[in-house]
C-alpha cells in the first residue's frame, strides 16, 4: 500500500504505456497512418510524464523500460521487413553458404530453396531487399546464426531470439551509459532519454534493427577509452564496426585523443579510479579550469599509442571478416554499400534540394554524381572537425561524433528512422537536444509514401519538409544556446 501511495501516478502511467505499446505491437497496420501518429504521440506524452513524475527513481525507470520491451516479445514487426533478411542470412550460414556471395532472388528465380521457408522469407523481405547482396557485417551475421540455431524453422521464434539479443544489448547500453555519465558528472537519469524513449523501444526492440547492438559496443568502447583502457576500447570499437560500419566515420575524431592536456587539476585527479586511468585519459573539459591548483601533465603527441590503437581496430575487424573473405565478397560488399549512396533515396533533406538543382540544370536525376560527392564532403568535414578541436576530452569527443554523424545524415540520400538511434545516444552525453526532437518527428517519415495508393507514387515532400523544418530549427536553437553558454563559461 505504501508503494502504491507514493508511486500512484507513475504506476498508472506505466499501465497506460503498456496498453499503448500492446496496440502498437499487435493491432497496428503500417498504412493506418492516423492510428500510427496518434499512438506514437500518446506514447511520447506518457514517456515525458513518466520522466517527470518518477524523478530520480532509476530502478523504477529501468523496470518500466524493459517491461515495455517485453510487450513486443511475441510480435512480428509491422513497420519493417528487414528481419526476414536477417533470418535468411542466418539460415544460409547454418546450411554452409556464405551469405555475402548469393542474393535470395538468385535462388528464387531458379526455383532453388536453400533454406527452410525460402519463398515466405523472400516475399517478406521484398524484391528490393532480395535482389541485393547482404550488407550486414560479421557480428550481425553471428547474431543471425545464433537466431537460426535456437529458433528452428519458426519465423516467430526467430523474431523472438533476435529481439532478446537486442534487448540484451540495450541492457548493456544502460549499464555502461550510466557509468560513463557518472564519470562525466552528468545526471545518470539522462540515459533514459534513450532507454525509455518510445522511438528506441519501437524501432529497435519492436522492428528488430541492430543499431542497438552497435550502440552498445560504441558506448562500452567510449567508457573504456575514458577509463584509460584504450587497448580494450579499440577491440570493442572494432566489434561496433562489425555490427554496422557507421563507427568508421568517427575514427579521424580519435586522432587528437592521444594528445594529453597541459594541466590536470587536483579535483580531476580525485575523480579518477586509479593512476593508470589518470595517465591514459585526457582531462574532463567540464573540470579543466586552469585557475585551479593542479599538477603539470605536459606530454607530446603519443603517435605510437595512436598507431597501436588503430592497428588493433584494423586487425580485429579483419579477423572478424576473414571467415567470409574471397574476391567475390569484396566486390559484392562494395557494390551493395555503394547502392546506399548512388541508387536509393528516402527521407533526405539537403540531398533533395541538390537533386532539384540538378534537375533544373540537366533535366535528370544526378544521384550517381551527387552520391559520390557527398561522402567526400562528409570525410572532409570530419577531418576538419578533428583538427579544428584544440582541446580533446570525452565530452568534446562525443560532441564531435554527434556533429559528424549529423552532417553525414543531413547529406545522406537515404535516412531510415532507425538511423537516428546513434544520434540520440550521443546526444545523451551532450547539450544538444535536436536528436531527441528528431526521434519524435521521425515518425513523419512513415507518411512519406502516403500517396502510394494514388497516381503519384513519389514521396510527399511537404511531410518531409515539416520534419526537417522542426529538426533544423531546434539545431539552430541548440547552436545559439551552446555558444551563449561558452561565452558565460568558456571552460564548459
């Protein structure tokens, strides 16, 4: 009774949240756009109220987050078809096939069925997915293999195993995210902007996207790096790359990590767990007030450590890819990755503007040219960001990662909703709020093809314009606010 008395509102909100998640998981059709938007908005309202009324009750919030995930256990994803390809790849591995060497379509066209329920899986993943070689790195493939081992020939069973793996990764993100927040003197409750976020629960646990596993390894790696265990951080960083290739974008940003600050305050010394951590980690920007008493820590750029760090990442990644290697694999994988830049278009922002300019000038869709140019611009931006930063520390590093990945997404030709998950977890450690807002308005991308049953089969650009108007507006507000804070407190 006492528990009910003091937690009445959070418990009622939890019950409401579970009911809405159940409707989302078992009573929603993707094309029922009104219901989709209303349910998602209501879940966000309950999410905000839960954070407000639970205050700092971390255990209660944790319980809610994973109970909400449990609602989806028996659900077949209703907003994404990708999991059918995951099951296909896992079953191909069990049958002794290299999934990087064959497209599902090549078997279906010749009426060969290398895996159980081949036709059903091909129909589920769709012709577009089934006509291309797989682009999922080796740790993903290991997860698919585990799914095949434990689920037999059941599609629902496979979805359950995939879901349990993703939920386990979210638990790891929670553990290491809280630890890193604590070390950075940021409220640990911030992690629930990610863990309890309806967007994360629906897109990762519900729709079975493995960004959650990549994020787990990325956060773990950042925690190890911050703690001075940079060799282990390199190994775990490679594991993150081997789930999704996105962390490759962050490698140039790590260059300045191995240059130590000139002063470490006595207060900073007390925050370190041990001398090894102190000697191997840059100072926390938020505490780097040079006016405080401290000891000199003048060191040169540690080139050897940087080389070893990158070597460990490279070797670990190559070892993980090695079982699948042959000349065909390289060609197929490069060809599939290139498709995302030069063929596919979805929910883009700046690219769509550039595309229209291309239409005006040439009369054609110049995606092949634009798609090759945009990655170069992203690389130059990331490189410039890494050398422009004078003082590197964990907070600055993560902020640079957020800015780099934001730039990448803003220039991308294809932005599926689940891509925002990486941006959201990085924002938890920074002062930027636009990723959180984006994780709400991203639901509008599911309305992009609202004209699908009409004569016009193209995306509804007005809906996309609304989405990005909101995102860019908040981004500008973030930038102005952060600059104002720096003027007031230059050390922040």
